[in-house]
C-alpha cells in the first residue's frame, strides 16, 4: 500500500513510523527540517512543500497513492489537502480536524470536502477520557466485538492485594485473560509463575464485568467515579462533560470566562457549570473538591492542567486525568502524581493508524505508543485457528501472541487450550509489535 502523509508533526511522524515497516510511505511538510529528520529516522520519501498544492502532492506520488492522510495542525489545510488530492487520485482520504463543527458537516454528507474519513481530535480525546472515567484505576480502556469484550491497562499499586502475587494466584476471574505485563521497556507475556510487581502495567482482556471486578481487586480503595469535576470549558472539556452527562452522571464544570460559562450552561443541561478560576484554592475548598472521585483538567495549557490536577489532588480529589498537548510531557505528568495523562495528538495518531489497519482487522487498539496491539479478527477458513483447538493452533502462530477472548454469535467464549475456534468466530488477540506482520498473516 502506498500512503501519502501531509504534516510531519507529532501525529504525522507517529503514523509514518507505524506504517513504514509494512507500506511505502511519503511525507510532505513545509518545514524542511522536520522532513529531513523523519527521512533520517524512518524509511520514507520526504517532500518539502505545501500539501494543499497539487504540484507538491504530485511530487509525493499522490497519483499512485492508496491512502492520503492530512494531519497538519490546521483544520482548513487538512480539508483542502484532501479536496485537492481527490482531483487527481482515487485514493482514500483521511483528514484530521480539531473542531467538531467540521465533523458535524462531514457526517451530514458522506464524502463532503473530498474527505472519506474524518478524525476529530477534540471529540476523540473526550471519548478517551470518558472511557477511563468508567473504569476505576484504569489507564487505558477499549472495547471489542460490539462491546462484549473489553481490554484495559492498569498499573499495579504497591498497596494492591495482587502486588507480588503470581499470575496463577491473581487469576481468580472466570472470563479474564492476563495478556501482557509491561515492565519498563520490557513486554512480558505472562505465565502462571510470572510475579506481578508494583509498578507493572498489566493488560487484561475479558468480559466487561470481569475487567471491572479486576479493577476493584487491584485498587480496592478506588471506587467508580460518580462525583466528577471537569476543569476548563474548552472543546475537550465540553465534549467530556456532555459524554458523562449522557451516561447519567452529573458532572460539574469550572470555566473562568463569563461568556463561555454562560454558553456551556445553556448547552449542558445535565452539568453544573461554575464560573471561577480552577486554581483558586478557597473556591475549590468551598466546592468540596476533597469529595471528588475524579478531576479532569482540560484547560488550553499544559502547565495550567498540571497545576489544576495537582492542586485538586492535594485538596483531596481521588484521581486526576489531565490533557497534555505536548507528548514529551506525558511521562512527567504521570511521574509527579497525575493518574492518567491523555495526549490528543497521540490519540489521533492511534486512531488514524488503527483505521489504516482495519483492512486486516475488525478493530485495533494500540498499546503504549505502538509497543503492542490488541486486534479483533473474524476467523475465516484460511486462518490457522479455524477448526483447531487453541493448544494445537498456537504452534503455528509467532511467539508473543496471546488469544485473549473469543465471541461466537455475539456470546463470549472463554479461550482454553481445548477450545476449538470456528470460522465466523471473532478472536481478540494481544500481539507484540515485532510479531504483528506474521501474526496478522496467520490469523
């Protein structure tokens, strides 16, 4: 597959790195230094120039492209790039936009703007946050097989009852599979004797109920978030509050600007909008922030989000989720006390990469910036799994692949060694990145 990516920032670079191993990739950017750096680091064709210019796209080989991805930081440039590309190619076009207003227009008319698929960064970020709010102690959550199967990633706290237990001792859940343990830079495929150490990040796959039960087991002091405080009436803050109130929660939202607070109060009927400065300690104490289950910092500035998160936790808030625009700050935020740092660019890059791979899989979740993936695949007659017990079929799969769950006719089947996989089954598998190509071909 030939892919043209316009924009070599964090999103474009991340997509290029993810696709370059298995596809031919060209990257276009007006910043020559960015292009040179990416060409040096990754095996791609680099083109300096304006991606909305037909001559530049032609230089990048757009006529032979299968996919054109517009991923600059400017919504209008991305949309015009897709429209320009469609005048000379039949390639599938994907546009990244921040504002949901473009998404609403595009959704009303398929193919509007010359865009075949649109990824709205702010809405996507809010959806990522809302999934985390729904599962106590989780750092990442995805669903598969029409919601029957859930994948979640948790960090094992030092005080957790499962810390220092073996997987065999911790595996007390009928429909849960321990898919991987992320320990520093190492991805450990867990065996019965693998010990879960404090600080490990464990990836589990199973039914929603079992994943939820496990989340309580590793952090029994963390209850489900009912009392949620959103800090900042940005587009991300607005969509987060909307998604939470649609779920039946009654979030509170703090917005400093009078006009914006008034607009939000009119639009978010299920949310209590408070007009104030979220870093005002006396105000937060009056609003009983000590009773908050989760504070979500969605201001338009990384430093303000860090300050608001840490202040709220210092005053007693149980957990904090912060939006972090600069990807390099994510580890810092989590090291100093923010429980989950969500980077919109990383979430966008994952979504676009996920979409380019859905030609091979029904659904994909990318783990820890492409260290591994969780795939949902519908088994056909050509799969090494078809008609064979899992114990026998895994011998024909590459190492570092874990079958986490199976659904058959919409019902969950617990994968065991003697489980025979049937054509038409949906399997949810964990695959380390190095084994991805071989595993995808075999499955």
